[in-house]
C-alpha cells in the first residue's frame, strides 16, 4: 500500500466524505474504507465499482479526506487519475458521482465510461 503521490490522485468532496461516514455507521463497518475500482463492462466499455473493504493490497493507493479513506488499485488509478468523487442529492435521487476527466464519453446513468 503506497501513499498518495503528487502525479496521480483523486479527490473526495466534503459531501462524499460525509456520506461515506454515514454509510459506514449504518453498515457497522467503522474500520472499513471505500474501495473504488474500474472494470471492463457497462454500456460504455468500463464501469465503476464502489464497495467497502477492510483489506489492502500492495498495489493500492490510499486517499484521505475528512477522516475517511478511499482506496484505489494502481491499474484503476490510471483510468481515474484527476477524478473527483462526489455525492449528489437532487430531485432525481441521491448517488455517488465520479467526475472523470479521462472519460471521452459516459453513459446516461453515469456508472460507465469510455476513453
């Protein structure tokens, strides 16, 4: 597990940090962190995966904000570099959104993207 490097990074909004904290309490997962991964699939080629995890791997990079930790594996970080993780509540509902500057296009649901 490596620390944040200045070249590659993601940011976590205050809203996302608050929601992650609330979800951890709701799931009784106080020691967990949010893992963000990118995998092949979805309607645009790649899809985001968000889950709670308690174990890290040597190729994980840890980002912290507001007392929460978000972990991204090295391969996914290549596709997520420069992204912002946000939690948005509006009339259409509430969801985590990843604002990815590397995505050439994304699907309507915002869960998948292409490069």
